[in-house]
C-alpha cells in the first residue's frame, strides 16, 4: 500500500514569508556580533578586523548568497544543496554533501546550549557544576527542540523577536559611543601579534552558511521571489551587526587587542554605557544562542526530510507531525546535539570550517556544471552573468576555501578524513539495505496474487525509469517506486518519494 510522505492528513502547512526568512538566514549565518571579538585579537588590532568585515563579504558572502539564490529558486525543494549536487554529479556525491553538512551542522548546534549556560554562569555560578549544568543542558535542548516540532512558522516568528532583542543593545551602544570615538584607533595593528590561522578561521566562520536556508526552500512562500530578497536583506543585516559594534567598541575605547576575546562586548558595554548595558548584552547573547539553535536545527531536520523525499534516506525521515514538521528528523538531530554537547568551540571550529569548505567547493562546481550542461534549466532568479563571468565569480571564494583548508591543523585533517570515509562507506550500505527491502517486498507481492490489482501500475515501472532523473530539478536516488506530480509552472515537475 502506498502512502505519501508529504504533509500529514492532507493539511496545508503555513509557509515562511520574507521577514521570518531573513531572521532565519541571519541566525544561520550570524546571530549577532557575539564571537567576532576574537577577530580583533587574532588580527593584532582593530584594522584587520574592520577591513575583514568590509572586504570578505564582497569576495565571499555576496557570491555565495547569489549562487544560493539561483540554485535554491531553480530547485525549490527541501534538501537544498543535496538536490543541486545530485542533479549535477549524481546521488553518490549528493549523499556525501548531505552527510558532511548535516554532521557539521549538528556539531555546530551542540555548542549553543553550552554557550547559553556559559553566559548565564557569570551571574549564576551554580551552572559551573555538573549537577546543575547537565540537567540544564538537557532541559534547554529539549525545550528548543519542542519549539522546532511545533512548526517552522513559529520558529521564524521567534527568530524575528530574538533578532530584535539581540541587536537592540548594540544599536544603543553605537549611539552612546559617538562622542567618545577617535577614528585613529581604527587604524591600529600590531603585525607581531597577528594570528593568521585564527584570523581567517574567525572571518570565515562568522560569514559562512549562506546556503543553509536552501534546505527549507520547499517551506517558503513564493520562493522564486522571496528567497533572493531574503538573502539580500540578511547580507545587509549580518554585515551591519558586525561593523557597528566593532566601530563603536574599538573607536571609543583605547583597549589592548589581547583583551578582545569571546564575551568582551559585555565589558565594552559596561565601559561605554554602564552595568545596565552590560547586563543587556549578556542577556542578548544568551537569547541569540537560542535563535542560532532554532535556525540550525530547522535546516538540519528539513535537510534530512528532503533527502528522504528524493529517496536518499529511509522514508521515515520524511514523516511529518500534525504541525508539518519532520518529527524523526528533528529527534535524530536533537540526539546528535545531546551526544556532542561536551565539545568546546575551540575544538571544532577548524573541523567545521574544513568540512564546510569541501561542501562549498562541490556546490560551486555544481553551479558551474549546471550552467554549462543545462542552460535551459528554469532559473526564476539568475545571477546576471554569463558562464565565464559566473566562473570568475566563484574563483575568489574558492581560493579562500582552499586557503582555510590549508591552514587547518593535522588533527582537523585526521578527524575530517574519518568523517569523509564514514560517508563513503555509509552510502553503499544504505543502497544495499534499500535494495534488500525492495526485493523482499517484491517477493511478498508475488506470493500474494490478491494484491495484483493494487500493484499492477507500479509493477510495470522499469529499472531504467527507477534510475532516471525526472527533470533537472528532481532526482530519485534510492526510491524503488518514484512518481511525479505537477508543481508550479516555473519548476516543472517535482519528484515525491513514495514508500510501501
């Protein structure tokens, strides 16, 4: 018996609109200036930090956002970059991309409950002890996971409120700092203190993940128009949220670069506005981590849902709750967060950047290949460049990715290599399991002639059809019985995996 793995009970789920999508992208990428303090220390002073957040978006953030906008509107399906890579290079590489991105996303998300408590423990020392810390971590993770379960539109609305609250103290700090700003302080740099590895990792980590929201493309209202506008608004919001606090803090205070480390903006707020502003910034930091967690978990869960819908994962990952959310995918991501929450930010920053760099190089390659081999692919939004210009657009960020990978430590190479090897081994194992299940079902159907009428249409599906790409935007990877149904005119057909 066939069952659709889309919306349960045939109900229409609320779609994301422009403002909530901007907030979600903002939290996928940034969440505010919390953590950019290290760029001042690693850069040996304010100059390289300020220049970095002015220049890096031009060569990294904007190209990545433009490419994401084109591919996400051409493939408006949950799964995002997994679908792009599969369309360009086939299901094997699509699966690898999905595994790398999901694994790094869960590890990244494991940090946010920890950071939330790290901000609180300055005011509530009880959270230094494991007796209070472990239950608090579990409680925070489960509470935020439940919010994801209740619906993506609720997550988007919450992200808007959290973004307003998290950024407000820095707007106030910027205004209060104006009389004290001395522009000469912005040009300070001590080349002897520059840590290039730390600097590039800090810049890269604070300005990446623009492609993450593509995994939610199937949940966006009118994605062809909404997604490009949301990306543009998010780029402006992210860059402003970094530059305004840095300009205020480094211009108003004559502090040593070594003092700039995680959490230093709270001290800057106290020196500029008083203890009330320090408390406000600390509270904003804690709330921002909640927004980061929500946005990351939404993308991770809907990525698994999208991979299941195209047959790349078991169909159970595509099952939805009555709120339209992927229940099993959320539970799986939450379990990973709990298991990995013991790790520190310093331990996994390079690791996350390395895996992310490999995935992004594959996305740039897919973008160029689809431009060359599928020029007639429906592109509701298209980067206003021809193929050669588009290739040149990818060149600077690709060189940055290679640089970040070259600066990684031996430990990062070892751990990343292990993850890549697991993905390579996992893919054929899933294929074999899928084939085994299909064979078993086929044998049961042959043994029960009473079901012949029910399966007559599907038994005629040939092996060639099972492996075919239905169109440029959809790939059936592991599904034994793919089918297609009409979608919006701009996207052609959409493959929806069906399960027995």
